[in-house]
């Protein structure tokens, strides 16, 4: 069983990827500082995996933690790097927090990888690198435009850094808007504090834990005036990371740095998501239209054909399944 270090492995996407790695016969090793998750995620993973995953409490910015991990677990075949702050709006308000953690953390990780002889990384990038696209869907050859937020800028910088590291082999996954939860309801998205993303706020609002949802902007140049995004089930996204990891480890990578869009290839507006949620759950979301939010682009969705053709990966779960699983997870949080 090859050891795979998963930074941010108790987060939303990280925890689902840890489960996929285990099911595929890898030994996932989690590094997380619990800045936007809680230790209880380990309990859910233990129930699903049949054993408690290896976990290290630590920060990607701490060089000492990597030596400790290797000394206790043995050699690491690859790293899947999730650990980063991810709220677009917060990044506009606190840009230095994002640059220090997202860019500085990646540099610390790469320095440690070089020291420990680890040459393979799957990097958690984002469709935000495309900025406000000229046309949709966006493909990997679409221009990387000026970022609309400091968060997006940190992902652009991360990609540039990885392209410049001649001794690192990278699978860079630009993914779109992950939502949903494991169908068991044992792991899902539970950010600390007030959620900044649509679905966890929506489900908490419908559950009576938050005030009505504010839709950020109703005057965009879209059919219903609200932003359009490509929503992808987190389990599909986890499987994409597994496919990218296997491409690294089996030597089928075409060049040292590859980038793949990971999305469904279909966009939904915020109001369409709210309507679909009501249709799936029978619950009527309360919402109001508010002002636009700094850093948001109008519309973006993926051309994911490269991932299908080269990674052998394709999104399998639709919007209704995503919303059903997200609501199932929320209901288990009593």
C-alpha cells in the first residue's frame, strides 16, 4: 500500500478523497490544522473505512511537520495538496491572509517534498484562474486572465510555481463548484462559522440554523439575472483526484506538468439550484436578492473533454443527486 499524503485531508474535498484513496488500495495520510473543519470528520471516515486513518495535526507552513510524518510512516509516493483558504469574498477582504497561507503553504510543501525525495503532486487548482472568461465553456487552452479575487490569484500563482519546479511532476486539477456529500451522510461539507459557499449556507438556512439566504446579485447578464456555475458532486471530484494520482504513478503523464478541467460541462444559475433543491427535497428555501459580491464572475462552466479522453474520468452524478446528498448530510447534523 503506497503512502499518499493528503494536506487538508479533513476538509470537504480532502475527506472524500481520503475515502477514495483507501477504497483504491492506497494508504492515505492526513495532514490538517483544523482551521476550517473539526476532528469529528475522522470518526465518519473511520466508520466508512473500517479503520481510523492516519492523522497528523499540523500546518503546511511548518517545515518540521513533514520530517515527522516521513519518520513515522515511511516514504511518501505522492502528495495531494488541498490545504488552502478558499472563500472568494473573504479573500477580497483579507488578501494577505490568502497569499501567506495559499502561496506560502505551497512553497513550504514543495521545499519539504524536495528534502524528502517526493516528486509527485496533485494540485488543487480552480476555475477561478480563468477570471471572467471571454466564452463558455472554458477549456484548458482558454486564456488565464487577471484573477477576479485574491483567492483566484493564489491559484494562478500556485500553478506558475509548480510549472517552474523542474523536479516535481504535477497533475493540476482546475475544478469548478463542488457540492454534495457522501451518500451515507457520514462525511460532508461543514465549514466552521458562517458558510461562504452557496450549498452549506442553503442547507443550514432551510434547517433553521441561519437566516434566509442572500443571493449575491440578481442583475447579471444571464437568463434569470443570477450567476451561473458548474456544480460537481464531491464524490465525482474525489474520483478525479484518484485518476490523476494513478496517471502520475503509472508514468502515463504527458510532460512534467499537466492541467485538467474537472466539471460536469453544464452550468446552472443560483436560482436554478434553489428550484432544483425544492424539487428534490420538498423544502422551500427562503431567500432574498442582495447586491453583487466582489470577486464573483458572471458565468463559467467547463469543457471537461480532456479529462474524459486522457484521465478516463467523467462526472457521473447529476444536480439532483448532489442536492439530495447535501440535504441528507445536513439532516444528520442534529
